[in-house]
C-alpha cells in the first residue's frame, strides 16, 4: 500500500543509482509478489535524482519519470493492486 511521504523503488538500476548518490533507504520490504523493494523518504532531492536517472536512461524506461511508486510498479510491467 502507498504510504504518504514514502517512495518505493523496485527498479534495480534506480536502486543502484540512488546508492551511488549516497541516498540511504529507510527500509526494505517485499511486494505482494515477493519482489524486494527499497523504501525512501520522498524529498525534493530524491525526486530530482530520480528524474536525472530517468533522463539518462530514457531509451530503456517509460516516457515520464515516476512521481510515485505506482509509476515504478508500472515501469516493470505490473499494475498496483488498489
């Protein structure tokens, strides 16, 4: 379930990019399919880094950078359970 102020990341490339940028997750969990994801505090700095990652890897990723974890779920071909 979506939590306000949190940003959940499934994408391993984005997780690595954030780790390289020294952004630490709050914690990790598994989604309903058992896939691990990292949970970050949603801040302007975090979202700017996500946008930078999406721009750098645009040809491999969805057209728009994700603003919420729902978009990240969709980017790996899964729709969130509402």
